[in-house]
């Protein structure tokens, strides 16, 4: 009986201790003199429902408007039980991303390059490890290297065209699904040098694992952010953020691809070949992120996995949203189609990298799509030192997690009047000059701007040119009047399928 009483007492004591710790955490910003969001949940803080019933963008947008109405350039909130800062003023975003990058160079995401090697993509790496890897990879994403990979992307686009010609008449043809398969085939081809052919065979293991990699429930989001704060402990207990079967699949795929290239001396115009060129004298480095020119097998797998996850869902969703808006704006669709046809005609019917990247209206249409539907709805950083925001009295301690609500800024009428209206003229040069440059951040900004931005834009534009040059899109009874986003997908992705009337030209 005494033992039972002792166990119950110990349990109640532990509960009381945890409760005290959580409540004390919620007083964090008050103690630092920073205004914060009201009524945080004991465990979930101000992000209750994230990954289940609410997408990150909706929660951060609510906080954004709460702070903005109070005239605050920044505000404190609870990300689960982790105190965090939301950046509201674009000038403060500039300070975080560029001006004081030395304080905010890390994203604060959990990564374990030894126990969970595929988690060690450039996006998540910190400090010296990030700097070394960025230097190694920078040369693989120049405009010259995009031209190097252009033909591979274009060949997949031709497969997309052939499939659409055969199936565009079907009433059950759903574009979100088709576009995901297109970008998945592109990434498989360009990152791993394999013909996935998911456009024709949607049930491939490559697609299954790719979709699973993008499943983000509350538990996985919790792992990312809490693991970032308690990284040493998380590594000790062997916590993994990439699902075991997904990590194993991509690691084995990278190994087999490298082995094939080495044994057959095969060379392709793709990302894998560029990675192999980075290696030091044709040999793998013995240590991850050692500072040398080589790469370990784990590093190669991690960069290919990142290339896949960063380029698959983001580009397919952008094409999806763009076709939706063009279907709802037929006059704009015709103007863009005319630009595409005229540009290709001037180049003697050839589709080249320079032709596609030089189309003015296409550029503005894509920019406006990324404005209204930014794939990554927020940017995040962690401070490595005590920091006072410029021209304010607000000082944050070292180790503070910050989020910049990209979606909320993109939908703020102060920066973009009538934000729900699709208007590519927002990106005319004279209009852009009148807007704060850090109010538009679809790829981030500063030294940690998305390294694959050029490839993402190239892939998106090739997909759009292929579709618009050959088909006309218009809404039908199944077309949603307003887009809803899937709360279980990390990026901004449509919740429902996209059905349009499609007529071949």
C-alpha cells in the first residue's frame, strides 16, 4: 500500500513539475517585455490543431493580424511549448534574413547527419556544415547548369503532352494528380537519372514514397521544431524526422544510382552527375561536411532527397494553382498563350531555355501565382546571440526561434491591394518599385535563399508552356470556386482535386 502511495505521489509530483514548467514557459515573453499572443494552450501553445485541422498559414496569419492591429513590428507566441517570435514588419524581415544574417544563419530544424543521414539536406544544415555544403552545391544551380538539365525536363514534358492528348477528354481527369506525376518524373529523371514513368504508371514505389515523405501530421511537425530546440537530446535518443521506410528507399536508390554510374561510366545531364563531379578526385569524403571538396554517400543521398522533396510538390502545386487562375481568367489565359506561341515561333518553333525564361507575361503570371499561393507559407530562423531589433526596445535572448509569415504578408492589402484578386500587373517594374522588397518572399531571401529557385522556376514554366501551348482550360461544375489547402501537407497544396474542361488546340 505504501509503495502504491509512493508511486502516485511521485506521479502527481511529476505532473505538477511539468505543469509548472509549461506555465513558466508561457510567461517567457512577458518577462522579456515583448507583447505576446493571448490564451496559449498548455501543450500546443498558439498552434493548436496544426497538421490536423489547421494549416500553419492560417494560424500564423491570425497571429500576424493580431500583432499588426496592435501596431507591433514583432510579437511573441508559443509554438507548442516553445516561445517563438513572429516577424510582422518587412523591414525586420530584412534584418533577420540579410542585414544581421550572422545572428540568424540557422533555421533551427532538427537534423542528424549520422543517425538519420537523409535529413542532412542543405535546407536543414547549420553553421559551418551549412556553409561548406552551400559552397559545394552553388555551382550546380547556375543558369548554365539549368541549360544543362533543360533537355531532360523538356523530354518529360513531352510525355505529359502525349498523355494529355490521349486523356484530356475524360471527365474524371484530375489535374492535381497528373501534375504531381509530371514533376515527380522530372525529379526522378534529373535527380536520380531514372525513368519513373509515373505519368503512365501512377502506382510506382517512387511515387508512393514521394507522397509519404510529404505527410506531416502534428507529431512529425512537433519532432521538427522541438528536436531543433533540444537537438543534442534528440540525437542521443535516436529521434528521426524522416520515416524509416522513406529514408531507406531514397538511400538505397542513391547508392544504386551511384554504383551504376561508376560501373558503367554513365554520364547524364542531371543533378546526380553534377553531385558526382563535386566529389574530390572521384572519391567519397570520409567525414560528413568535412570542408573538403568531396561528398559522403549519405550527403549525396540527402541532397537528392532534398532536391526531390523541395522540387516535387512545390512546382506541381504552383502549376496547378496557375492553371486554375488562368481558367478563371480566360482573357489572361489567351494573352499568355499568344506570348508563348509568338516567342516559340520567333525561335523557329524550338523550345529553348532562353525562350521560356525570357517570356515577360509568363514571368509575371508565375510570380503572381507564387504571391497568392506561396509554396512555403513561412520562413524560420533561430538566433545564435542576444539581439535587439533595430529601432525598437525589443530584445530577444540567444536561441530564440523566429517565423516570418510569408503567406500573411503576401495577402496583406498594405503590400498587395485586393490580395484575393489574381493580378500579374503587380509585378510590373514600376509597381514593384513602390513595394517593400521583403513583402514578397516566395523563395526566401539573403544567403539562405532557395538554392534550387532557378530549377523550380524552369520546371514550372516548362510545364505551363507545354499545357498552354497545346490545350485551353476552362472551369466546369466540379471546379472549386475557392481553393482550400491540405493541412497535412507541409507546403501550400490544394486539398481537393482540380477538375477543368480541357480542349486540345
